[in-house]
C-alpha cells in the first residue's frame, strides 16, 4: 500500500495515529509476542526439569551434590550471554537461553522439598497475575518509566547485599523485609523492562533479530523467577 503524505497530515490534524506509527506499533507487538513465546518456553522447561528432579530421588541426590557448581554455572551463562548477545546468532542465543532454563530447573527443584505443593502452585499463579498486570501496564502506559531505572537498580543492589548479609545472620525478620523489598523491586522491573524492550525492538546493535528477542525473553524470565521466589518466601507454607 502506497504511503499518502496528505492522508498522514490529516491524521495528525485530527489526532489520529500516522501510518508510520501504526507500522512501528505493529512491529513492536510482533517483537514482544516473540519475546513472550521464548519466555514461556524457558519457564516451561524450568518447571518440567524441576518437577522431574524433585520426583526422582537419585536425580535430586546428584543435583544436591552439585548445587554450588550449578549456581556458578547459571551466573556464568547469564554473564556470558549478556556480553555476547548482540554478536551471536538466534540459534546460539536460543541454545544458551534454554540451557540456562534447564540449569535453573535443576536448582529450583529444591523448593519442592522446602514448600508444600499447594503453596508453590499458589505463588506461581499470584506471580503470573502480577507479572501479566505489570507487563500490560508497561505496554500501555504513556508515562516514561526510564526514571525508575536508577531507583530499581539501587533497590536490586540493596536486596543482593541484604541477602549476602543474611546468609551469616540467618534473621527471619531481615529475610521477611528483604523479600518484601524484592517483590517491590522485581514488580517495578517487570513494568520497566517491558517498556524498555518495546522501545529497543528496532535496535540495530544486534546481528540477529532472534538473539534480540531471546535477550528480552531472558530479562523477563529473570523478573518472573525472582518475583515468584520472593512471593513464595513470603506466603509459602513450609513442609
């Protein structure tokens, strides 16, 4: 369809979206749909892996013996991926993301031995509802959320530092405060990251559209998982 400058000026005059803005919005929506598909794929692999390991005593014993190396491997994959994502192909990005999701499933299998299954299910559905609502907010709001970035980053650093300190103090009160703060931080990050990802969908800094989408999926995956874990800590019933 040919672009009509006169039609565009009429649209602007009456406050209607231009053809260019409509095409940009459609492109952003298609990109975010791909991001969400990859995020759901990663979460599904994590859930299936965690359930399988928790249901198999031999598998869990093996994972339990390798718990620290697995945590280190997860951190390494995220760090390396964040460094090379703009330069790798969609296939390599997909392999790294699904590999990370699998590693997360191995380590998260431990929650089935700490919390009751009903609590895990409830925490998951609460997280899904919150994540969905916040992601929608990040999509439809006209407010620029970029100003949240510094505040959320400082909050995230505070949560990490408090977590390290509490490894030694083992304070239930500090753990409760830390989980409350983490829910606020990752709730904010969900809306912030959603808006930021929509804005970077046309980024030319990535060699592959696939790796760009998978990078977005990893960002939202991490927001979801951290939101879920802290909601579970706050409301979950322990075995």
